[in-house]
C-alpha cells in the first residue's frame, strides 16, 4: 500500500501547479492526506458517493472522485477551489490510480525476487511471473550478498537502494535480518574481473557511508532467471566459508573457495574422525606459535625450503630441523607433497570445527 507521505507529496505537487485543494479520504471517512487544514468530510457523504454508480459527483460545492485499484474502490478524492476543479480532480484521481498500479507492481516484483532466491517457485511459475512483471528471463546475472553490523536495521536496505540507485534491471532486497541481496545484471562480456570490481565498489561505497564489519560475497554468473537461486546459494556459501578460511578478506567470490567449499559441507563427526585418525590424540592446532608460523609460511611458499627460511630469517638447517621434529611428532613430512596436503586439509578442518562451535553458542 502507498504510504500517506507519498500521497501527501503527490497532492501537494498537484496543488502547486493547479492551485486546487485536494483531499484523499478512505472509504470509512478518514482523511489520509490533504492540502488544506479545515476540510469538512462526513462519513455519510463518502458512503453515499461510494455506493453510487457515478465516478465523480458534486456534493455541497465540492467535487468527489473515485480512485480504483483493480476495479475495487480504494480512495475518494475531494477537490475544491481553483479553476477547472473537475479536470484537476480527474487528473489527481488518475495519478493516484497509476501510483497504486506502480506500487503494486513494485511489491509484486520484490515478492517474486524473494521467492525466486529461496527456490519457492515452480519452474513454470518462474517464467510466467517474470513475463508478467516484465523481467527478462534470459539475462546474465550474478547475486551479491552484503553483510554488516547495520544489516539488521530495515532502514539499511533503503540506504543501500539509495546509494546504488539500481537500474530497472537490477534488484536489491532482503530475505532475512542479516543480509542485503543485490541481483546485478551483467553485460555479455562481463567476467570475473568485472564482478570483482563491482563487489569492490560496493564495499568501498558502503565503508564511506560508515558501514562497519562489512563483507561482500558473490556467486557465479548465471544466464537464465531460473538459475538465480543457484547464484544466491553460492554467494551464501562464499560468505560463510570466507569467514572461516579467508578471515582477512572482506570480499569473497564463490569461484575462489577451493577446497574450503568441500570442507564446509562435511559433517562435524566425520571431521573429528579424520583428525583422530591422522593425529591420534594430538590436534594440528596444539603446536606452538613458532611451529604453526613455520608451517603456514612453508605452505605459502609452495614447500620451498630455501625461500621459506629466507622469509623467516632463519638458517636453512634450522627450518629442516623444525620439519624433522614435526615429522617425528606427527608422522607427516611436509616436504612430501601427499603429507603436506594431508596436514593442510587437517588445519582447515580444525578451523572449520572451531568456527562451527562458535555458532552453537
């Protein structure tokens, strides 16, 4: 339903042009918006006019006009003063009626997009409703999810809409209290680079508008409207996995999740079994900070002993000693590719389990 403020702004604009006073009244006789302070409205007059067959009528020197929404009477407009009152009243009624249609279509589109994201529509309904709402079915799109400390506030959604001033082909909505969703239409030639730049622009713009603890995640580009929900699910996973394995990044793409995507889908009992079988009573995160720093730097340098020792400012033999010591305690030699992979996955699994523990509390 149109807000009273929008209705008030509309008739204020009409009065400025026409010098004609206008009042919008509900069917029970309550004044919703008016350009004059002392307007006389009686419920009996409204009811009598509403029940009549006339679309407009003069009652005690004031012109009455009906405003319909889908052939159902929604408002009565009163017009008085100024020249051409009858014509101005008809124009006002026509304007309000068009606003009703536009707002209904807007909310229909938003409802459609929400159900599309959540996979709540049959395939035939997706295409039928898209056609009725004039939404292209075969456009390339990608879904972005924005999360910040302000996301829980409904006004944030309106702020994001104002900031990005989306085109008629883009959609900004929310399906829960935690995130804001942007469905962006892409040009045929847009690829990963363009999608990342858009995410970067979102993050920078929102940061400038004092959005705190900001994360932007996005899925893969899809070419049909029925696949938008897949891009949303990918963006949702990217947001969650990014917090676990890419905690220093505030922008994360589904395409860069790598093995983290697989670990995220593992059940916790299976993760615990894996860690227990590989390390018996020990856990990869039980090592001291120096050992963990050495391991992480060794992985960063693709198991290159010389480069790792140089970056750690230690002698090559010192690094070899640490790796030998680690091998004795775990049975894994990180200089051997298979053992290094096992240890890397174990570190990620432990990080994933710790993250899931925080969600339980």
